[in-house]
């Protein structure tokens, strides 16, 4: 698939901007803080329904305005489409000009894989970032997953509040029974999809990582969860109730799940070098790309935020060779020297994005 047009109004530092992308490589270059990543953020929002770097939706509204709009037109093999998002006091999302009721209704229309420089630390930081990575990857493919995840998280929050009330206000602990049943139902669905996705990841990542590291490294990925089956999960919550009341939160559950990655059987979290962290996340993302491709039978759009600067010229060319026939949107601070001819270059300066024509070197 590919994204054809991006329109932004009062989005971040843009006031009015329209960009027509090329079907292959698109490069947005310019100095720091000019608005390159903001473009990727707009695309991401139209695919996932929310930003990956704004805590609150309204942060994306230009500071001098009171609403923001983005509109992304795309083409898939069997249909064209348009996602429009309007953010003011509330957020409204339209798919082909029809308002959707739930965010999950737009998931799966614009398929993307995002390389975000922060992801390089995914196996250094705590497990919540890894769960989030997993959640975003799965949500794109399985909208039912997001619903169950949201319900699980809401129920945990209610349960945690109630645990504190039991502790401090001597409330009766009978309500916990109801919540623990609900949690077990949601956990079963979430665990099913997480297991399914990690299995697919396993099937892809080994070969991809071998290729990236010239056969030097063997990678293994493992999904860690408190969940085995629904009844066992319920018993686990039941068993931990006393401890949970003392702590004031739910100690065990799928909100503690984790993803482990081993390189040549060594835990990357403990033994990984900087380069190994980088190639591990690259392998995960390229695996995700393959998984999406298998599912939707076409390639998702690749968003590379400041990623190419991590690679030397030779690795850049070989990376791009691996992902050819994919629409790629790259941000960088230098005009990238690429031999590939199918590219469109944009210069981003002071909240304006302009097309730069390039001449082929003789
Ligand atoms: N809500 C907002 N309203 C106005 N300007 C904003 C808003 N949010 C962010 N900005 C501005 O957008 C700019 C940052 O944009 P962006 O993150 O896209 O930069 P960038 O070009 O990717 O830079 P870098 O190369 O450093 O990553 C900053 O100048 C910031 O002040
Ligand atoms: Mg940036």
C-alpha cells in the first residue's frame, strides 16, 4: 500500500501544509526542530488513532490555535481511502468521510511500521515499553485485541482503587470475585493474541537477524506471562488477594507480561552491546513488516525516524535493497546520498515542507 497525500492544519508547528508523497522512497531532511518527525506523527495518528509521543491528544494542536486537522489519503491494492482526524476539545475520526465511533474501527486501514529512535532502548528500559511495542503491533492486525486490552486495563484500575478502599475503609472484599472473573475473560483473549503474534515473530526473526548480522548472531525471542489458562489465572488472582490488599495494587497478571530477547542465548537486557540493541529492534521491525505483509498481502508503509543516520552508506543501501517495493518515509538531518532513483526529496525548514528536485549524477 502507499500513502498518497498528507494534509495538516494547525498540527504541531504546521499551520497549513499539503504533501504529495512518492510511491517509493520519500526523504524529509532539515535541521533539528523544524517539523520532520511531526509529519511521521501525523501519519502514525491516522493509522493507530493516537500519537506515540503525545501524552494527551490536544498536545498536537498548534499552540496558537484551538483545533488541529489531519487528512491522509492512501491507496491499497483493492481500494483507496482517506482517514481524517479533527482534534479540538474532543477527537473525531472519519474514515472515507464517515465518522467512526471507536478508534479500533480505523485500525488496519493504513498499515505502518515505525522505527522510532527511542525503540533502540526497548530492551534496556522496563517491561512496560516492551508490552506497549507488542500492543501496538498486535492492535494494527487484530482490532478485537485493543478492545479487550482497554477493558482489562480499566478493570485493573477499578480493582486497584477498590483494593485501597478495602485496606483503608474496611470495605468488603466480595467485589473482587466479580472483577477477577472479568479479568480472567479479558486476559484469555489478550494472551491468545500475544502468543499468536510472538509465534509469528519467532518464525520470522531468526532468518532476518541472521541476514542483518551476516550469520554471526542467533536470536531467540520469548514471551513471558503469568497466564496459563483462564481458571488458573482466576486462581492466581484469588491467591494473591491478601497481598494485593496490602500493596494496594494487583501484583500479578498479564499487565506484567514481558518479552525477552536472547542473542546467542545471552539475555540482551544484561549482555547486549549498543550495536546489538540496534540490530535487535531492526530485526523485530522487519519481522513485523513481514507479518503484516503476510496478513494483508501487500506491504505496509515504513516510517523511519532519524534511523538512517545510524547506518553507514553501505548498510543503508543494503537495508533499502531489503525493503524495496515498499513505500518508505525517512526523516534525517542530512540530505541522504542514495543511489536509488525512485525517491522524492523534501526540505523541511521553519514549519514549511518543500519539494526539492534532484539531479542524477552523471
Ligand atoms: N503543539 C505545538 N505547537 C507548535 N509547535 C509545536 C507543537 N509541538 C511541537 N512543536 C514544535 O515542533 C518542532 C519539533 O518538530 P519535530 O519533532 O518534527 O522536529 P524534527 O524536525 O523532527 O527535529 P529533530 O531533527 O530534532 O528530530 C519544535 O520546534 C517544537 O517546538
Ligand atoms: Mg525528529
